[in-house]
C-alpha cells in the first residue's frame, strides 16, 4: 500500500517544482507514495480567506487561526476514509516548527513506515496553541534556525522519507550505504577517469578484491565520522574490530598533529 502524504500550506505552488522532479516524481509514478498538497485558504469561510490574526495579549507578528486548520485536518482524514473522531485517528499529524525535535535519519526511517502523514506548514509567529494541543501528534524541526515557514522543511522531510520506500531507488540497497544509515558518515566515492589532473583513484578500489574494498570503506567511514562528526561516535554501536580500527585512526591523528 502506498504511503499517503498530505501537506497543508498557504503556498501550495511552492511544491510544484520539487515534487515533479527526481526521486519523488519516480516514487509517485511507481505508486509508492501519494502526495496531496492542500491550500489552507480553501478551508476558510470568510470572503477574504484569512488564515491568520493578531495575537491576544499584544505583541508583534500574526498567529495562524485554529478554525481553517481544524477543518483542513478533519476533511483530509475524512477523505482518506477515516473517522472524524480526532482521538481515535491513526494518521500522524506533524507540525513543522523550530520548537520541534530536530529531524534525523532515525525519524525518517520511522516515518517511512507510517501509512498516512499530514504535514502542517507553520507560518508567521506560529499556530494557535489549541491546534498544537488537540491536533498535533509530533513536532519536527530541520535545524536550530528559523525559516519563513514550514514549506521548505516539508520538502526536505518528504524527500528523506520517500527515498526509503521500497522499490523507489534504482538499487534497493543503495540507501543502506548512505551516511547515517548505521550512524556513520559515508565513505569517499570515486568514478572514471582513474586519474584526473594528477589525482588518482585509490589502488584498493581498482584491485577487484571485494573484501579489501569493504574493509577500506569501513575504515574511511569511521575515519570520516571521527574527524567530521565526533559527536556521532557515542551513538553508534561499534564491533570489536571497529573499536580497534578507531584506535588506529586516533593514533594516526595524534601523529599528524
């Protein structure tokens, strides 16, 4: 069954380019995912289609109104053949907000196993707190910085999720070799020509010795992670062989310094 993704936004046009290219387009054509983008203004009832208002208590900025958001989420759930009783709905409603948990590969893997995701793209100063209290199952951020809205985070998260779905990538196991799949960063990659401007491809990759190539790649993944993202090392379950290799890398770095 295809993963169903619904996105609620006041700028639906922003998704037309990114979702009609590359992996996401391929996944849609293969029926691995069904993506629908909904204009929040279509769920308003006033003639000006207003989706925001001034905050109670004063202060700068605008706040997204609860009524159209509730209508949009409830309509989408009903459309997907689910109950209108919010407390019993299995769909996962995700608010894209700087206050959310920072998105990573583990979250992407978990979300790729869901049946139905609804992303709410926040704007302005955020959403009315009643939306957060009654509708939202999870809050996600893509980093500790502020964007003008949740549209770009939605694109990033959808792309990360979709490429993990079965039969989407050309090679089924290719995502398993990506950075972060096992917690480590990726090893270096090379392609033709074998030599370019005096820079040669490592001999081991030309040797045809598959076991040695895999050992080299594992070494390089450990080395790259240790040098570039040492904070990740504490989260990774390493084998005894990995630990020995890591000690070699540390000694090599000390000598280099």
